[in-house]
């Protein structure tokens, strides 16, 4: 078993197929592709993105949202939209 496969085994909630992790819905893949593009263009580091996403998820949990990405995809999409807007507004001149 590879080290990467062993790492995934400790995260059973991550959806996967025989080849590894997969997205639950097309919008998740599109949102991630947008995040990759913004990162590659220097709008944020991966650490900044992870910290902000964790903050969005924590705020949602505090507001009573279940900790389940599949339960409320519209809320997750809104979180990605807010993160994208913040990344763009902080790095682009207005």
C-alpha cells in the first residue's frame, strides 16, 4: 500500500473510487479548478486558502449547519464564492 493510499484511509469521509479521491458533484470540481487558477496567478497561497476555508466551515458549524459537505451544497458553493471574492478583492486594484 502506498503512503498516499494509507493517508487517505485515515479520512474515510472523503469520497473516492478505485483510483483515489473524487468530487461529489461537478460544481465542486469547477470550484476547485477556479481555486487552482487563482493560486497559480498569485492571489493566495494554499495555506491562506485552507485557513479561510476552515474559517468559513467553522462559521457555518457555529450557525448550526451540519458538518457534511453533501448535505448543503448551496452553502458550500456560497463559501467558495466568498473566498474567491475576497482573494480577488485583496489582490486586484479596484
